[in-house]
C-alpha cells in the first residue's frame, strides 16, 4: 500500500512506485548535476525519515550518467546514518553502477543489489520484501 502522496511528493526525481503490492521509493538521479542530485537526495531523505521507526523501506536509486562527487558521497553516508538512527531499515537496489565502481559502493553499503535495469530492481526488491 502506497503512502498518501501530496503534490510535493510527486517530485520528478523522487517518488513512490508500486510493484507487486509493495511500495518502493524510487530516486532517479540519472544525469543530474551535483546541485540537482543533492536537492533530490534531500527529498529522498525526507521520504525515508517520514517512515515510522522499525519499518522497512524498499528503495531503488538510479545513478546512471551521473558523477559521484565528494558532496554526493558525503550526503549518501549521512542519509544512511539518519535512516539508521531513525530506525528505518532500507533494502536497496541501485541502477547505473559500473563494475569498477561496485567495490567502492560496497565499502560504504555492503548490503546492496546492483540491478541491470528498473525491472530487475523491482523484481529483486519484491522478492526481498517477502523474506
């Protein structure tokens, strides 16, 4: 079941989608400039922190054609820490990470699924949700 959405929640880069009866927070950072990326990350964090403590959040993040700057990496670490501190457990799939970048991402986030595309990410998350 999807959370109630306001017009603000219907950001072009961050929105709740549904797949096989599961709500998934989809953050599409593909091709964004650093400023746009950071702004969209703020919205992702707002959405995650609106979840009740003890809840699980399925997430898909598309980083295709984007450049991971220090500011973006720092914000990502801060987002993960804030979700953890709020008691929100995320189950994450990411799209657009090349093979050479994967060890870097896994050094920060060990439990992450590298998806080939959006459909792959949705399928994987739906399977994780029933575990």
